């Protein structure tokens, strides 16, 4: 009996040992799986992200450039995924429109500038019906080009131009912290309720797919620290974001210096679009040609001081929509700085400056028909009037790579030429 008892005890110990051994290796296997996100897990994340962005369309239009434009009911757009916008009543028109300074019909009609003939490529195959908005469909490959699902549609931190005389920008290294370079004109030191400019449109060459080139207006509030508020609009070429080198209309916003909030176009909840003719992120055509016809677009961003929202207008007739004021802290009141100009990413391929072009890829001194420009630069004051900016400053990190030159006359008001080729003998 004693021998049998000992035998059973040893068997029990042996069984427990095998069980513990099995549990130990099961834990190791599970830990290994947790440390290495599987392809199927990433695929699930991408699928959920696409489902959130791509709303069921009323109509679908295929663009000649390969884009798919979904006509989505205005009340089903991505903005209304935001918890604060669940019961939001859409403001279908601004309460006030800024009073103009320049009559667009009187501006230099002999200069071969053609604004009204610019359109978006998808228009050739149809238009979106009333009560819908056009949304560029996000494809799986668009998301996979981003470094992560979370970073899709977002700018990198510190992509804001910070002139040397602005507080928190005394360290020159801070300007190139993320490889972003700029050539801008700016005003600061007052309260601003909007800005307007007309800019000619180009198709700058991009050296690396992870770089971009853009021209835009920045509406800024707060400090250049962690709490910066920014509303941005203009045109850009961004192979990473769109998968090609087409020139596209874009917007951006952030309320925390590009950290967690905001995105390009309609790639997150925020901007509320009301227009059924213009798609954010869609290609614009034609573009300006060297020593040939110049094509430009006007962009106006202004604050509806009655409702508090920030509105955007494209051209003379397209009021696109608005950013609700609750998205912002400082911009809930007014902007403290306005910037106009160009931005590129310089990833320093092979240890040299990038050859990614800004604007036309030509320096400002080459002038009309060759250089890129912003003309009829204006700001909106507290009385909702469009006015010429006072004390317009300029800023660029490396003028041998990209530069800016201002001027003024009766037709173009305050204007500047800007841009450059990037890498050249004086910018190695």
C-alpha cells in the first residue's frame, strides 16, 4: 500500500510538472504574439479606419486621375463622428461675409492670369447632387503609405514656420527640427479675424516620396509650444498622402501643435463641409507653366463673429464650409498671427539638401511667369473688413535654397514672390 501511495504521488508530481511546463510555454507564445502585431491585426485596424472615413455614398464618380469621389449626404460626413457634433445643426451659410478691398473683376485682366478656368479633374465625369458633399475616397494603399494608421492624414510636429523675432523661436535649430523649410510673409502683434490671398498654382517636383511641397495660408493662435492652434488652406503635392504627384487643394487644422488633434481635409472629425462642388484633397487643373499662362486660386478664411465658426471660401463663389469654434482654444477668440507662403519637407537624402521644389522651383527674382507668387494679401479686422496687412515681415530658414521677396502696387496690393529649387550649388 505504501509503495502504491508513493507511486501515485510521483505520478501526481509528474503530471503537475508537465502541466506547468505547458502553461509556461503557452504564456511565452502569447507574449510573443502580443509583441509582434500580426498582419491580420494591422489589416483589421486599416479596415476599421477605412470604414470610419468612407461613408456610404449616394453617388460615386471616377476621376481621370484615378481618384474615386463619393457623394455623401451632408449629414453623414466624417465631422459628425465627433461626440460634440452629434446634435449639431449645420450652418448652411455664414452670418457675415468680409467686406472686400479689391474688386476681383478689375484686377490686371491683361496679365494672362486665369482664375476662373481652374477646376477639379473629377468634374469631367460628373457632379455631386444637392444635399451631398464630394469626399475623396481613402484607399487601403493610402493608409498603408503612412507610418501607422494613427498617423495617417496628419502633419508631423513642428511643421510651422517660426520667424526669429517670435517668442519661443530664438533657437535656429528648432526651425529644422522635423526637416520642414519655409519661405513666408507674415503679420503678427494684432487680433486677426481672417486672411485672404490669391496664389498661382504649380506642380513642383518632389525628390523623395516622403517629402511634400505646399503653398498655403496659416491662421495661428497661441504660442509656438504645445498649445498652438492652426487653420491652414492652400495647394500641395504630397506623394505619401495621395499616392501621386498631382497638385491638390487641401486644408489642415490642429489645436495642439500637430500632436493629437487635427488632420488634412476630411480625414478626421472637424471641418464641416456644405459645398457639393469642391472636394478637399482632389486634383486641381490646369497648373501654371513656365513663361506661359499663369493659373491662380483665391482662398479666404474668416471668422463668423456671430456664431464663432471659422469659414473657408475657394475662388469667388465656393463657400466650402467651416471649422466649429469649439475645436480650438486660442482661435475660439481670434488669431494672433497670419502667415502666407511655401513649405517643403527636406529629408536630406544622401546627406545633401533635397531637390524638392517650392512653388515653381524658381527663385523670386525671376518674377512673373517664372516664379510663384501670392498677390492681394489681406487680413480681416474686428469690423469684418478685408484690409491690407501692416508691417508685413518675411522669413526663410535658408535663402540659398528657398527665398521670398515682397512688393506692392495698385493691381496686386501687397504681394510677394517666393520659392526655389532646393539643392543647387549654393544649397548643397
